[in-house]
């Protein structure tokens, strides 16, 4: 099973709302990732969790707060977002959470976020 | 820092024909991996093919093959017998380790019936 699932598929929120994006994988992968993707652009890495610990934070604003409750789940908590944060948010997972060389990343279908 | 360049923003190919998508990269590392990912309009990113830098043999996956030129830092994707389902955005990507993947800007492939 090479599936990464993400919920919800679509999310519309106001700038004062608090919401969460969820990601789940059951492939036994120990690295999980959050990416932000704008239309017609490549994914931009936001966070990496390795063995349930935050290993990379690409200087993402604090209004985005990641959480990894266990090795299968990854959340992204959203608060006080701006309209420019509207994008497709992709989750991915891969094997070998340490050095990660050559790890194929398996992507979820994404959550389309619109901030009003 | 590693960079990945895809110089063809858009390409088109007739159904059943062959098309080649270009990718160049820049790195000072000797050990790394290269990928081609496909993102159809339905948006899920799917791995097409992976190449290990220490392997001289070019990777192939059914109708998809790569031309990996390590000295020239070139990694092109050839799609043979193009099908309508091949229409998508194709991203070339580089992984030198530590979980970071660098993506190119993408090539949008159109398949003409």
C-alpha cells in the first residue's frame, strides 16, 4: 500500500479561524513532510519530521504549526493565516528518516486551502 | 546550494509519438539521486522514475526512460508511445540527502490526440 491520505480535500477559512490539516500513511515510513504549492509552481518544503521529531523547519511563519502525534500521522495547525497563504498543501512520506538520501517521497492528494 | 533547471515550461507531443523533457542540475556532491515526478491535473504527485548517481546504467520504467549524463549534470526524461494519460506537469527533482528534495520549475506536457 503506497497511499498517503490527506483531509480535508478543500478548506476555506477566514483570517481569524483556527483549522488543522491531517495526513496519514501506513507504509511504515519514518519521515513525513509538509509542502506548500502555488499554482503552476513546484512544491516548496515547509517542514520535515524524522522519527516523529521536527528535523527541518524552512523558516515557516509561526501561524503554521506542525505536529506529529505518532509515526503514521502528521498534522498542520493553522491560525491567523493571510490570503497569500492560499495554496495546495501537500503531505509526503518516505523511508529512512535519518539521512534520507535517495528516499522516494510518496505524496498525498493535497488539501486546497483558501484564506478569505 | 543545489539547483534544478527545467528550461521547457511547456511541451506538446502527438499521441503515440516520443517526447524528451530536459533537466539540468548543479551540485558539488558525488552521491545523490534524481527523480522525475508527474503531477496530473488531479494534482497528486506520482513518482515516474528514479536514478541513482553512482549507477551508470540509465533507469527505465516501461515507456519511460532517462538519459543520465553525470559529467554534464543532465537528466532528461524520454516518454515513448505517448498516451493521453501522460498529460501532466512533470517535475525533475534532486536529492542529495538529509530529506531535502529540490524541485525544478516543471514542464507542462500536452498530448495531442
